[in-house]
C-alpha cells in the first residue's frame, strides 16, 4: 500500500496500518494534530507527505513534490 491510498475521513489506526508511524507529530493552534511521513534530506527537492487530524480522523491530506 502507500500514502496515495490514504484518504480524508480515515482513522489514525487505518493510516498507521497503511503507512506506519509518522516521523513527526505536532499540535496546531486550532488543536488539530499534524503528522509528517517525509522530510527533506537537506536543502533539496523532496516528497511532502503530511496529514492533519481532528479527533483522530484525517481532515486534510498534503501530498506533493516540493521543489527547492
């Protein structure tokens, strides 16, 4: 499976089952929780994979190729 199969409305557990645990987790000012599954290896291009959760459910999905 993979990140492309993650959809808005999925539970945290469903996401973990598909892609494993995130690299980073943080709480946003609105109390939602964001999790990141990719990081830049330096100042270079990379795939950005971030999910925002509200009450343990995916609210937003950010999946793009970041060009630096």
